[in-house]
């Protein structure tokens, strides 16, 4: 007897790719693009359904579709694409017999791998903290140890302090350094020229610096020293303005980068991730967890994942990834790689070309969702490593929808391969049918 059909709910390119993969597997599919409760119920009334699969980039639609399926059938197994892992766990607990996956979780390792080495088809972090690169070797996978670039904490701190990305941070830092320098110079010079005790000289310099009262002994000192102190006072006024402006700006504006710590913009051996959607956020977190410095770029300060990135301690820069001046400020010439992963394929190509125009040896990883555009980019432009994320994710989702034990994906050139828990690999059906 023929197996029962699979119910596929959802619209968009990813859902279309999943349908194509299921067709390649010769699976009977019932497709509902934007269903109503009545349409879902009718699908179950026509006969048994082996499994219901909800494919959407919108978590709200995925939740609604899952509830409609569960209302129509209390026992059918559900496979749902869902981004918010916290909500997903709660949903599965309440709906039951439910399995959650995410396009971002599936494709992030396949994007992270080539950020470190062109030959790596994926990157993963073991439970013991080891970073492992994955590539195919015939019908098996080969795991190779990956050593993230060693980061000297002292050097990184000095670089972030001396070359801050944020202008308000620069004002704050240079203002503070200028004030401290003037305090030290005036203290030492007063102790030498006016023969004051060092404590009295420091007290007088501090009063002058905060504009409370000048050092009384300066009035009786040489004229050249008075002139020297007057110049220092004027410079102090300038540095105080810098320092105050930096503090006010950092208190009022929303801070997405820091001067030091995890949210400081890295200056060497880092990966620039442009696009902070679902894929960009997962990629950034994976790279950071693997010990690789990351800075994320998004063109909207109120983007859907900017807040999550901030809470996770990721430095986020607001601007267009294709802006050469922005890329220069991000030290693109000293970066390990740039990953353009916005949801606009042409924008990603533009970002890649802008980056290569500044640093032709830069490793570039591009996300695309259009299979034809991906093939054209690989064959015509030779513009970095191209990953068709919809096709990659669809191969695994379709396999899991048919009960396959495949748990992850690894890429070999432009082909996606499904990885089983025993290390065996098989070419994803979507790639074979393309």
C-alpha cells in the first residue's frame, strides 16, 4: 500500500523548495499555502495524514497553523519551522507530538564553516567546547579540529581603547585621557617650578581642572609658567567638552557597541556578519560561541533581532553593509571573512563586491535564496562562497518529514548533503532534483 500523504502548510520560497524536495523523494503531498481552519479539517477528513509539516519564516503563522492542525487531529505528528527557541519549547510542551526545527539553525553551521576555511562544509561546537570543522569524504563525513585565531586579551583591549568604533566612545575616551594628562602635567610642573609638595600640587591642579579655584601659588610664579598653565586651562576646557559630550551621548542614545568587553567592535581576526535577521543572528552567536570575534551590521536600529543581539553581548553597528566607509571603519582589511546574509539576494551580492573592492583577498560568504541566482553567481561572478540557504534547509526538512534520521547538513561545493548520527552522508534530494 502507498504511504499516507504528508500535509505541507506554508508559503514562500522555502516552502516551495520543501515541496520540490518531497516531490523528488516521490512523496504524496497535500499542499495548503495559506489555509483556513476549514481547509485543514477537510485535508484530514479526506483520509489519514502521515505527518503535518509547517514551513514559514513567520513564527506567528507557524503557531497558528500548528494549532489548526492539532485541532483537526489530536495525534498526527507535527514538524514545524520556528525561530524563537524559548517559545518553541513551550509550544511543543502544550501541543505535544511536535518537533521544531529552524532554517537559521540548519544553515548557520554551513555558513560558519567557510568563514574560516573554504574547504569546510560546516562548523560545529562539541559539548566539551571543541570547535570542529566538517566536510564530506565520500559517503562519510570527516571532522577536522579547528583552532580559532588566538586573541591576546591585552592587545584586543588596547586596540578597542585606542581605536574605538563609536564616535561617542572616542569623545569620552580622548576627553578622559586629555584631562588626566593635563592633571598629571600640571601637578608635576607645579611641584618642580613652584617647589610645592606633590600633594599640594595635585590639590591645586585638581581645583584648576574642575574650575573650582586656581592654584594660588601660580600667581606668584614666573610669567612663562603662568602662560603655560593658562594654555593648559584652555586645553582642559576643550577636553572637558569632549568628555561631557561623550557621556551625554552614551546616556541618551541606545548603545549597541561598547568601549571594552564583549560588545567592543573587534579590530583583527574577526568576522563581519551583515544582516541581523534570523540567519544572521544564529550565525553570529555560533561564531562567537566558537571563540571567533564577530561584529554584526544591520540597516535598522529597530530590526527584529537587534535587541536580542544586544542582550547576548554582540556588538552591532547600524548602517548599510555595502557602504565602503563603514567597511573601512570595521577594519575589513584585517578581518577573517565577511558574511553577507541579509534576506535580499542582490543586496548580498552588492555587499560582497564592495568588500572585495576594498580587500581583494578577503574571504566572502554569501547567502542567497534563489537557486538560479546562486548558480549564476558561482559560474559568472566567482564571488566568494555562495550558499543557497533555502535549498540547504529544504533538503533536511523534507528528509525529516519522511522520517529520515538525518540530523544536520554539510555542504560540498554547491551541493548539500544530509548527515546521519552514525556519520553516514547522503546527497539531499533537493540538490539532485535541481
